[in-house]
C-alpha cells in the first residue's frame, strides 16, 4: 500500500516575512550605498564653497593651478601663465598642505 501525503507549506506569515525581508534589504542598501554617497556630496559642496584666492587646486581634467579670483559659480585659475575660468564643480581637490591640529 502506498500512502501519499499531501505536502504543502505551512500556512501563516509568509507574506509578512517577505515584506520584512524587503524592508531589511532597503535599510541595508540605504546605510551602505545612499548615506555614504550623500555624505561625500555634502563634503564636496562644502569644499567648493570654501575655495579661496591663492589656493592651489587640481581640476577634474588634471590641470594644476592657483586660484586668482572666486565668483559665485566660477573660479579663475592661473596655470603656468595661462588663465582659465572654470565652473566650481570642475575643481576636484586642493594641493595645499592641510595643517592637522595636534
């Protein structure tokens, strides 16, 4: 004699557990992807707002120069005798030595 058992997954909270897993994945995605990116964007914005005359910078194109003039959205830099007017967003980093407090 053969006995066939009706095998079914237990009824219950399968829908609720799926929703909980999706929420957990969204939270993990936020903390590992979105939040660090937002922090970097804030730091870049603060850096560009604090550009000053005389500061040595590197553009996103790799041009090294010294800031001669700062306007609302542009900067004028001097690079080996050439003057370039660039958007502030084109400034990648500063080459000035940063003094760390001890």
